[in-house]
C-alpha cells in the first residue's frame, strides 16, 4: 500500500479547509441529501462526503456506511485531491496503491472507488464526494459527469455554510477580504514553519515553545505561554511576551499557578475557547483583569506523556483588535492539530526508545542503556563510581525452587537496589544474574551498604542461600571504558572466589 503524496499547495489547502469550520461537526441534512442522491443516481451502495485533514480523512456525510474517519495514509480520497479530475479505481484489489489497504482487505471491502474533488473558490481541493461498491461496478462518462456535478453542488453548500458562519462571527467581511487574503498567505507560511519545526529532532518542549512564539506573532498576541498540568496545579512557560515590561503582567506570570480562575477549569479542555471580553466572564480573576488582559484564547495541545498542555494567548487593554478574527482562530486550530500530532508521535517514539533501554523482567535499565551511559560519563570527564554485581546462588534457586522463584529473586533485588539509590545514580540489569550501578563518585563502603540492603530484601524471597559479589572501581583508576570494565570484573570475581572459599570452609 502506498500513501498519497502531499499536494504542492498543502499548507494553503489546510488553511482553506479550516476556514469552513466543518471538521468534527454534527451531520447536516444539506450534505446527507447530496450523498443519498449520489448513491441513487450512480446506483451504488455507498456514497460519502469526505474532507482530507492533515493526518486523516473525516466524513461529513455517509450513505451506506457509518464513521468514515481513517488515517490519511489509508485514504483513497488523499489521492483524489491531487488532481481536479475524478479518480476512478475500477478494481482496488489489483491496484498497487490500494490492494493492501485495510478498507480493501477488510470492511467495507472496497472493490470499485470513484471520487470527485471538492474545489474551493480559491482553487484548493479540500475533500471529495466519492462512491464505492464491494462488487465490480463499471462507470460511464455520464456517471462521472453526474458525480462531478454533485461535487460542485456540495462545494456550493459548503461555501454558503462558510459565508453564513463568517457573517455571524464577523461584520464587514467583504471590506476585510483583501487583508484576509494577505493574512492567509502569511499564516500559511507560519503553519508550514510550525509543521517543519515540529518535525525537527528538537526537544519537544522547546520546539513547542518556539512554535507558540511563531503563532503568537502571527495572531498579534501580547502574551503567549504554555500551561502544563502536573500532579498539583500547572507550570507556566512564557513563549512570547514583548509586553512583559509591565510589572503587573510580570507578576501575573509568577502568580498564575496559584490564582483561581477560568484557567483552573480547563485541564480537560478538548476544544479551543475564545474570550473577547475576559473581564465579563463570571470566573475572571481580578488580578488578571488588573494586569490589563482583555482577550484570551486557550488552545488544547493534547496530553502526550499524561500531562495536558494548553497554549494560552492574550491581548492587553488598548490593543488595536477587539476580537479574535476568523483567521486567528483558523491558524490557532490548524497549528494546534499539527503540534498535537507531533507531540503524540514523539511520546510514542520516546516510549519505544525507553522500552528498548529497559529490562522487561526487573524494570531496570538494560545493557544497551548501561553501555551508552558509561561511554557518556567517561566522555564528560566527571568523576564517577562503577559497580558490577553478580548474584550468587541464582542457579541453585532456579534448579530447586523453580525459574518463577528465580525471576522473583531478580525482580526484588532490582527493585530494592533502584529504591536504595538516589536520582543521580542508576541501576542496570546486564543479563542473567549480572547487574551494574553507575553513580557520582562515592566511597566503596557507602555503595556496598546500598547493595547489601537490596540483597537482604532479595534473600527473603528464596530458601536457597544467595548473595551478591560486587566489584567497585573509581573512574580515575582507568582511562577508558574497556579498562574500567575489566578492573571492575576482576574485583567482582575476586570477591566471588572469597565468598566461595568462605562457604566451603563453613561446610567443612
């Protein structure tokens, strides 16, 4: 299966789509009538009006199907919007673009697909009117012309709907058309910049802050910040605040987490909130009003990493604009979707990377993580202490008490060792009965005390006699990684031999 390439006007197209404020809205009879008519005229079981968003296709109306939302990579319609002409796929099972598509191999088992693009007055293809069948269904020239005619009709309904919404939201829209066009072009550039920025290999928090600053300038905000909820309250990171010379606003930034007001009700916000008269809100905080805040917009950026994040933008008293323009809302919402998707992608990648560095049995870091961090510590030149640990008696536990009990011994020792160490230290399971510890320079006696306490907890798990042989080395004792490991290993085996001799003597 091949995903469709992006159109050359992708970012302008996304902004044009956002202008229609149609995504995630409830069904409307005007559009349902068109899909019913398309199914009847072309004699097909399924007709759908799909909009193609940045990362998905979303169905405004569907005849013969339920929810048609799908990832963009699986979307037939993502191919249709690449050209003004209809796309016809007579047999999706044999078309290399679609033969492995989940909508072909599974429900709704698409055999034939035909779609006509929805082309806006600005020339952007924002979606399709499409029909499908799970059986062979040849279409003639007259059928395709009818599909195109109905797509034009659907676009006219969308345009009338957009005009009606904008008339309700904004007076004098015609006088602002030229300025709106210039602003749209600039916002398309900003949206492209945000998307490119979030794709870079940057720290996600820093990338989001930088993206928020770009958005802030485009919507002419006086203050923009990121609010990240934590266990108690939230943290504030200022992204853009050229007006922070105001003492009131500067104090507000520091006090915001402790102030009760509108923002404390927005932890689970799913849709943007715009206030053009903040002071009139029943939960407006007097300190925020006193700081001169008059307009506020809150935009949810998702909860990647289980920490919900909001972008908050504010305008102050005396601002030339008295309300959030439709273009401002369009840019905020389109950029918000881009940032949300990037943060979710990063969270998935970070989880995968963490799992690749984690031992599944004990939850400790694994050998890969140990090798990487040992090299890193040597490279910095900062003094540190390394310990290699071998659990004695694990084989006897496995042989006499079972491998489940041996696994439990490893788990308890690993968890106890991790609990004994502070945040500056790290414990690793290297494999089998081998463990390691890396921490800032400390005495051997202090480190052995932590390991002995962890071993005491583990000894309570098994009947067989167990113990820990440990080799400790200071970073200054060797100049490179291999030498440090060899020295620690040598000392660990020396301890193991002494323990074995002592055990033999006790038996005799």
